[in-house]
């Protein structure tokens, strides 16, 4: 990754943290392994009848101040990570099914493909939400993230 792209990517991560669309505040019950409690923010829908429980396609960001340290993009079911990708800048991706915040080991390539597809859908959904909120810069960031995730399977 070139230095210019790295700066742009980091700028996008900071911008997405600073300009969030208005969503109901709901939580992921079990954070990904190694994430700091109190540092995560869910950007996505909440479960019907469970206003504090994340549910559906979205983005879970671990923040350090205003900067995003890493993010999960994908599907959460009743507050638990289900299927998607953890994106760790400058380190890569962890893709697959999750249980109790941990990546479930699998040799099945189809699970990895499904995880990247769900992550790309989650990034596109986030872009749509930011676009509707009038935040073009964050929408652009998430559209580029969706493209990057789709390209991982090419």
C-alpha cells in the first residue's frame, strides 16, 4: 500500500468516526476477541423489540479517541457477531463465521467467500446511511471499502 493511500485510508477512518449518521444506539453483546470494552460503536440496525441489541448488516468500529483502530463489517444476529470480516489496517482481514466474538476456524473456502460478500454488503449499507445523512466523504469511504472487500474474492 502506498504512503498516499495509507494516509487517505486513515483520513477516511478518522472521518467516519467523526461524522456518524443518526442511528439508534445499540450494542454488540460480545466484542471481537482482544477489543477493549467501551471502545466499540455499532453503526447498523437494532433488533426489533430489543432496542439495545445490534442486529443485521453493519459496521462495528473499535475506536481509539476519534480514530478507528479496526472494524468488523458484516452481519450481527441478536447482538452477536455472526458472519463477516474484521479489517485491521496494515495487517489485513480475518474473515468467516464468529461465535462469542471469536473467529471460528474453517477450511471451507465458501465460508470465507460468504464472509467477504456479507462484509461488502455491510459496507454498502453503511455508505447508503452516510449518503442519506449528507456525509458524502464517509459514504465514499464505505463505497471504496465495499469494492476492496469484493475484490478479495477475485
